[in-house]
């Protein structure tokens, strides 16, 4: 070594600076690689809070569907208000991506950096009502909404219904897309989003999940989380309130028979009748909704319906017969539940007389924009239907009978008096209670040029084959008439004239048509009256208070009714009396309103409406759910 | 370039502290200068507005001007690594900065013709005072060495001369020295010592370049003790320190964020500019202006001169290119007008406006909310529009299709909107259809951004008047508005610098001439009928009487020719705007009387004054009719708004009687001015107006020859 050193002495050492190229190249590679990786991540990573809404509603909005566009806008607005980042549909760049990926919305969501896709389809049923000029279109939406994270194998599914209507079909769809429908979808989707397994741990968890998102990012969704919590709490509180209300009902019941309740207690059902399947109600349900802005609980009206329910704890729906905008007054149903009749309110444009068979098929016998129909009562086998028809708001009621095809069978004016009720004895005979104008303090109408009118004997004259009387109901007092509508000329027969000191209301016939029950009073006080049609004998059964809505048991042996027993407050109870006369039993005893009893198909129980103030919306909404009590001890 | 410049690179530099410093400053200063482009040009509601927000709005020359600092700065940084000779680097630095200055100057002028002017932060940066500082820093440093002392002293004197010129020249408003004196004069009027201190600090900042230049004169007598004298350091960094203190003072009280960032960035930028310029001047002057020292290995001057030639050539080339890009738009139009049809009216009124409204709704909704429905609506309206255009005149359909398709873009820039509408207008003109669409862009600031709303108005063209102005073509369109817009325009016409013609609004002129006729028929006649003004005092009542009399006389003489004469006055007014363009020499009267008003007021009044004086020279209308318009603007006004100020100053420019002082309008002056005008014959008044225009704008009004009138 030394030699070498010595040998090298005196020579100028060659200085060769080390090339920096490899280092520079390595640095460049690292920079390019790192930059490329960041660029790739930036292009492919989705935003954890970004949501794409693409619901097929008469087509996708990017395919040109206006209702879908409106729905998307509304939902996006809700989601943005709660802190989500949404893919805004108004951006043409978004439109281009969606048009290019119409067949694969998840791919579109990824391209748009959205982590979630709210998709699904809205099935629209259009119901064209031939009313007004040009008709009126009712639209019903059944939405199958799907929420899916872009990495989820399958979406979470939600079913949402809504409805709307307008004269212009397109406007009906746009109205549907507005407001309530979108709010319902939002109310379903937001909790599902916040509770989604990819998001919930980051928002609510701790440790790694929480740290995965910075505080500023998670703070964006604080409102959504707060809303979901508030909504859950509100709905839970409401459910508990209904449950407590039901318990309180049970505890309050002091009657001689145990009472069963058949519902959630949130219903507002009207009891129409009973049948082999259970009981028939008209529903007016309302869905609870928590407003994201105010966190206040609101009610969203569902369509009304005519529904058979099972007499179990919850009043489970067995079979819906009809749904629509509104049922005007109480429908009627045959004793066996085979045929129902109702007045449809077609969005205020018209009323109908509609018959519905057991299979749910319905037939509108009358549709009229001005006439008001009420008290629809099908004949025992459903071959005819009787109802009051009022041509205008201040016009007189006319009693009309149509056959099942809508052909008129009978019609009678109230002649200045008042119809107090009617009931079918069989498919051809009606019992009608009529109070003449003279009993109401008015003058009977003038029927002929001379102003003459027959004072009495008209029925007899008609029966003798003379010219029909100018007035059909020519009694001077409240009278119960028998109408046999088989004849082309119907001549009422007087079955019973209500004496001085008596008054009758409500008319209900037994299934065999042999008896007719009334609520009423006589000189001794409140009573249930039972008329033997054949014998024309009226039996008054004293009751402990005023009564309403009498109804015969299937065998005709008993009559149930609601009664206000003296000294027990102002709430009606359910009473039961032997049709032949005898002791009245008050079956219920509680501080709530029980009304409109109907015997079960087998006659073992009496169903009735149990009413009250909604515990969640006191003084703003009544609830009415169905209860039953055993007939026998 | 580096190889050409460094053909003697082998000689290599020896120990050259100034050169080494320049190289270091070139790297840091270059980056600092480049910052000017990437800094937000303004902050709206705390949100920065960057170049890319504006890029689409600027024309090529404006964009190049905006990019100039970045190009120059990065070029300097690159040169610092590539160029080996210090003198060459210095010349490259000076050349790059000079080229950037020229690009910015020409680009700012060019963008004034465009829709959006170059932001003041770029287009109107105070380059001269910064150059004063740089010269002072360079000069003081150069006085250290015997070899460069004389050159340094010359540079210091140049700095002072430049400063004197800058501070005393009023430019387009108040001279800076006047502003500083005014500021200091108000110190005693403010109540609190903190405000007084603030006024004094602002005055010091305003006068800083002058003060430093004057202090630099010390080195005329006393050479700098070293090559980094204190004066030089203060010149380079003193302003930054002062401004930095203000920013620091403002941080606790202000909402921090982009505003502070912007201020700090601007300070860094100007410091880099001064430091870089000073360093380059030291090296360049040290090399070129003085023989090399005895210890120098070789004379670097020949190489530096060659480099200088290259740099100069590059600067000239770049400036020439920018000059070409910055040419104002050509004027005048050839238009063969067909008769208007109901189908055309329907297309350009109902259908087009429905689309425009749908687009506006979509633009608003898509920015603030989802906007899917609005997007569908605008697409549908676009289809309807294109179909209607196809049915009306197939040659229009492609332009409408492009308009509807390309404007469906949330990033639509104003320039593109104007281009798209201009394409439609061009198609309309080529088809000979008598319609014109006037695009407008409203810029609303708020919610952290400057939002632009794209609108248009539709007009039916009644006639086209063409003019020859000293060899250049100009035109005016006489139009009726057909888009159903509500409310009459307060203007009788308008002119857009970008458009090749001015617009004369016939319905508004009809209303105007009816008001004149009513006023002339009144007893006593008045020129204020319909103006909504009442004289402020007795003197103005006299002015109104005088005006009423010559109005009555003019109307009587015109008879049925009044509408045509009124239109001719407006025609001449708008034509003058077209001729003037956006850059009009500042009228001395405007500069003097509005010195304390805002710059925008001054500029707008200056442009309007030119047009109002010019309208009195129209050959086809009695000039007194134009004078009536001035009187209607002036009488009863408070002298606070653009048009009343213009009316008052125009009357003063015509007669010399003061009509507007700081305290407000001068009624006596107004009455005297109108009395003097009323005594003039029409030709005398025209001559008076020409003379007034020449006095104010330093040149004669151009000769205008009306060529033809094109009607359907």
C-alpha cells in the first residue's frame, strides 16, 4: 500500500465528481410514482358522504323524466340540509356521466365520487276519473327504494307509498314528486344512511373508525345524526304513548265483560260491519313523520281505505277492499260482509255511489259532481242499494234505490219532512221512517195547481188501485213505512205511527227482516224500540240512558247499541238487550267513548269503535280503534 | 437563448459578490414575482378569487398579461440556473421584467375593450414607485466602488427624477403628492391620536418611494461605505417592513384567512420585484456603464452588449406579439335588412326569452341546489328554440344549437357567452334578418364567489346607419326592444366597446322627444318636462327658463323633424362612444373637478363628457337639442351621480362658467352657461362644442361622414 502511495505521489489526483443522475432519477421515479398514486387515489376514491340519487320514476331524470328530476331535487335538498354531499343533478357533467352509465348506476356513482346510491323504482298507478271537463287523474305511487353503498353486494330496500291527483296527468305526477312523497322517502333513507355499516361506526364509534374521519368532516353530518336520533326518539316516544294509552284503556275498563282491543290504538277507523273474516273498517291512517328542520313530529295522511281486519291484538289487515282519496260518510255492508257500498269523494270533483264485491271489484253506479250521497245501505244480498241523494247542498234528500247494475228501482222525496232512517227487510222491501213537515213545524209542499192535498187515506186509495197520492208519505206524525219496491208503483204501507210522547231514530232490521230496532224514547224515558213487522207491534225496552245505533244479533234475539247511562258521565258505553224485551246489560264501563256496535259473524262478540284523544296529538286528532266484548258472561 | 448568450462562458466569472447575490435573488425573487399570478387577485366574502376563476373571461392579451409575472418570474429562476455570466443574467432579469411590464400594460388596455378588465392587482400595480426604490437601492450600492460611483450617482438622480415625475403627474386623477398633502392636512381634523397616527402612516407609505429616493441622494456626497449600504437595504425591504407591520397589526382584529394571505403574498411579491430589479441593475450598470477594474481578467462588456441586444430583441418581439393581440375589435357592419315577420318576432321574443329564462333559473338553481328539473327544463327549452329557429330560417339553427348546447355549462364564462350570442347575431346578420341580441353579464358578488348571470335582450332592427370616420367604418343600429322586458330603459342608447356598432333605442327616443315637445308647448316653455327635476334655486330657475326658450325655438324650427333630430343626437352620442373606446384621454376638467371622487366616477364621467360634447356637433340635428339634454341632466341635480355631473361639466367645458364645485352645482354658472349657449347660432354652438372637445381631449374631433342608411 505504501509503495503505491509513494508511487502516486506528485501526480495530481483526478477529481471525478460522483454522478448525481441516479439519485435524481430515483427521486424523479419516487415523485412520479407518488404523484401517480395520489392522482389514482384522487380519481378513484369516493367521498364518504357523497350520495347519488337516481330513482326511476317514469324513467330516470337523466333520461328526461321530469317527476324523477323533481324527486331527485327534493331529496338532494333534504340530504344537503342534513350535511350530506349530493351529486347535483343540475350539473351537465353529472348528466353526461349518468347518460354514459345508465345501465350501471353503481359505476356512475363511483365515477361521480359518490359512496352511496339511492335508487329503486317508483311504480305508478294512474286512475282516470271521468269527472270535470277532461277528467281527473289520480296517481298512486308504490316506491321500492334501494340504498346501496358502492361496495355493498345488495341494497337495502324500503317500500314507500304516496298518492296525488290533478286534472292534468303530468301535473298529477309532478305534484306527487313534490313534498310528501319525497319527505317520506327522505325519512326512510336518511336513517338508513346514517345507520349504514360503513358510516355509523365512523360517526358514532370510537377508536380507529372515529379517527378515520377528521372532526370537521364528521361535523358535517352532525345534523343528520341528530335528526336520526331525534326521529328515533320521537317515534319511539309516540309508540310508547300509544302502548300506554292501550294499557290505560284496559285498566280503565270496569265493565262486567272483558274487553279486547284490536289495533295499535293509533288508528282512526270507522266500524262498518262484520263478516267471517273479521270486521270491516274504513281507515283514515296517518303516518308519523319527523321534520328534519324542526325535529317536530307531524302526520302525513295516507289514502283512506275500506279494509277487512282480523280481530287479533293488532287488528291485522286481512284484505283491503278499496283505497282512495276520501270516503264520504259511513259505507254500508251486507250482513254477511259480501257486498259493501260507499260514497267515494273524487278529490272534491265528484261523489260516487260505488258497490264493492267480496273480491274487491267495484262498480260505480253513480258519479256526479254536484249530488251528495249518504247512508249507503246495500240490500241483504247486495242486489240493490239504498241511499240518500241530495242534489245540492241546500236541496232536499231524496231516497233512492238502485239495483246492482245502477238501474233506478225506486225514488222518493222527503216532501218537506225528514227521513229518519231506513233498513232493508229483504232485497225488495224497505222500512223507512219519515217525519212529515207538519211535525217539523213547517208546511207540506204544494203539489198541485189548486194547492189541494190529501189529508189521509192515500195509502188505502193507492192500494185500491186508484191514482197514486200526490204525496207518498202522507202521515201526520212520524211514521214507519213499509215500501215494497217490486211494484212499478210503490205505495208505502204504514207500519207504525209514533205516538205523542214517543220519538224514534236509527232504523236497523234483523237479518230475517222480521224485526226492526230503533233508538228512541217513550213516556217512560230512553228506550230501544223493537218493531215486529208482521204484527206491527212496537216493544219499548227501557234503557239506562239515551241510545244510538242499535243492531240485531245474527239470530235476531238481541240488540246491541251504544248507551249513555245516566250518572256515568258523557261517554257512551255498549249496551245489550233481549229483542223481545227484558233487562239491559251495559257491557262496558270506562271513561271513553264506545260506539257503533256490530255483532260478530257468529254472534259471540260485539265489536265497536273505541274512541279518544290521540295521546301524541291531543286536541288535534281523534283516534278510533276497534274493540270487542263477549256477549255471554 | 442561454447558449447564444453564453458564447464566452468558458471565461467564467471570477469572484463577483454582486453577481452571486443576483443569482440568489433571481431564484428567490423570481419565485416571488411569479406569485403575482397565482395569488388570488381579490377576496370575495373571505373566498379567494384565483386566475382560473377569471381565465375564461380574459382575452388572449389580457390572459398573457395576467400570466406575465409567472412567465417572467419562472424565466428568471430558470435563467439563474442556466446563464453563467452575471451581466447576462442581469440583462435577462431586466428584460424579463420589462417584457412583463409591457405585456401587462398592453394587456390591461386590451382587456378594457373586453368584458372584464384585468384585475387592478395585476393591471395597475404601482411599478414606477417600485422602480424608484429599486433604482435607489441599486444606485446607493453602486456608489461604493470607485469604478461604478458615477454611474451609481446617475442612477440615484434618475430615481429622484422618476419619483418627482410620478408624484407630480396627476395621471388620470389626483397627483400622488396632492393626495399625500391632503392626507396630512386632514390629520388635525381627526379626533383620536390613533387615527392621526394612521393617517401619518398612510402618508408615509404613500411617500415612501419619494422619501427613499431623496435619502439616496446622500450618496451623491458620501459614497456608500460598502456594497450593501443601509439606504439600499431600506429601499429594498423598508416598504415591506412597513406594510408587514400593518398586516401584523391587522391580524388580531381581522377575520384571518385569505385576506391576510393575500396581503402577505403581495408584500413578498413587491419585495422580490424591488430586490431583483435592484440586484440586476447593480450588475448590469456595473458591467456596462463602467470600464472593468484593473484586476479584471477580461472586459465583460462586449459579451454583455451582445446579450443586451438579444434581450432587447426578445422584449421587442414579445411586446410586438402582445401589441398584435391587444388590437381593439374592428367596427362597422354590413347588413342587408329583410322585413320583420311575426314568426321572427315570436322566435326572438317568446321562444328565445323562454329559453334564456330557463337557463337563468337553471344556472341559479344548479349552483345553490340540485337543479335536475331545471336542467331538463333548459334542455327542453333549447330544443324548442332550435326547432323554432330551424322552422324560421334554417341558416340560424346551427348557431342557436351551439348557443343552447355550449351555454349549458356552469363554468360558462362571459366571453364565451358573448361569443355564442355573437355567433347567433352573425348568423342573423348573414341571413339578413332584422334582429339583434344584446348579451349582458351581471356579476354579483356574495356567498364567497363572484357569480355571473348571463342574460340577453332582443331587439328588432329598424335601420342600420353606417359612418366613415377618417377611413374607419362605424355603425349604429336603430332598434325596438321585443323581448317583453319590463320598464323602459333610462338610456336612449348604449354602446359596448366589444360590439361593432352602437345601439339607438327608438321607443325611448320617442318618449324623449314627446317630453321635449310637451316642454316646448308649455307656457312658459320648459326643458324639464318629464325629467322629474325641479330647479334647486332661483339661478337654476333662470337656467330652466333660458333652456325652455331655446328648446321651444328648436322644436318650432324642426316641426315634424323632431323625432329624427332627437335620434340623430343620440346617434352621434353613441357613435362617439364607439370611436372613443374604453381608453379616453383624461379631460383636464374632469381630472380637476373630480380629483377627490372615486376613480370609476372619474372614468365614466370622462367617457360620457366626450360623447355629450360630441353630440352637439351632429350635422343632422340642431345642437341646441343636445344642449337641452345637458340642461335636463344638470338642472335640479345634486351633482353626485354620473350623468348629472357629466351634464354640469359639459356645460362648463363649453362655456368656461364653473358649474360644479366640491360643494355641489353652481346655479349661477349653470344659468350663465345656458344663456351663453342660447345666444349661439347652431353652427356657432357646433364650433363651440368642437373646440371644447379639443381642449379637453387634446385633439380635434374626427371627421364623420354618414354613408348610408339600411332599412328593410
